[in-house]
């Protein structure tokens, strides 16, 4: 357990369920901000269903607070490894002067044009425009709009449309060592699915398939469609189970009334 990482997790402005899961992960993390609990242990520790855990992990990934790494597949499958997007060793342990672009401060390293990263302010809830302002130094070149304007003035005018060459793109089979990317995992989490389990079924199906249907132009799009269908099947199964229970209760009540 890393106390500084726990403090950082408590400071995040998040909904109750997301913060509870973030704190639970921080409680299991090492000094390097990494942990690898199983889905079952997370669900038991937080008192949530696995679907809720997956959905909340997806929200934390989308917020940029975590990254996830798939480790192994099939019989050699291991628990996912989660990494916190903060330096647990230096959090709340900075004694030197800091600078922050959002605070309009400058670096004390001698170069007055350098903007150092902020180490004491929480910028996790900033907009994309504000985050770019924090992480990107000021540009010393001409504005992009003026550069584009000059380039358009120098370019010769043409009334004919550009010629687009046709390319024959063929689909490919799913590689034998395929693993879902971080974006694929985030999409599965957002639909309440465990990317490790879905990836095993996905790979077994497409690698065993033969013929033209086994080749695809865009495997990430195929993965997203697979997750959507799996989510619809799970939702329909839960709904039909609930309806069957309600019907059984209704029959019992009718029998008692008779």
C-alpha cells in the first residue's frame, strides 16, 4: 500500500462509485503506482458486480487516471495490470519551487521561456484545450493560420479536381498473437465487459474460422461490433430472466388467491 497514492486518489473529484474503486486500486498498488488485482477480487472488495467494476474502470481510463495492460491469454491468462497516471513517489513530496502554466508561473531553472509541469495542482478535470496549455510550451514560430494563408497564396490555382488513385486493399486474418489494445479494452469496459474474457472468445472464433469470412479490413471495428453484440446478448438474457421470475411470482399469487 502506498499512502501518498491513497492521498492522491482521495483528492480526485469523481463520482462516489468511481472514487471508491480508484481508492481500492490505490490501496493495492505498490510504490511504483502499479497493481494487478483480478476482476473477482475487485468486485468482492468493493461490493460491486463485475459488470459495474468493468464500467467504472472504463470511466477511470477515459478520465486519464489509469492505464491497463493485458497480460497473457488462454490457459496462461493473468490478471490485468493497472498503472496510475501519477508519480506516487514524488506526490506531495516536492520541496523545490514549482511552476504551472495554468497559474501563469515560470520556471526557476534559469530559462525564463521554459514552462515546468505543475506538481501541486489537480488538472485532471481540465478541458482538452486547458490540458494542451499545461503540457505544451509556447510556440515561437508564426501562427498556423498565417502560415496556411501564405501557402495558399503561393500555390497555383487549379479548377480540376484532384485525381485519386484506386487502391486494392485486401483483408487480413487475425494474427495468432493478437491482443486487444488499450483502446479496445476501454471500449469493452464501457460496455460492462471483461476484455480478457471477451478477447479469448473473439480470438478463438476468428482464428478457427476459414474462408473469406475470416479476413477483415478493420479488426478494431470488428472488435467493437463483437462487444456491442455481446452487451446486447447479456442485457437481453438479464431481462428475460427477470421476466421469468416475475411470471412465476404472478402464477403463485393467482394460485394462492384461488
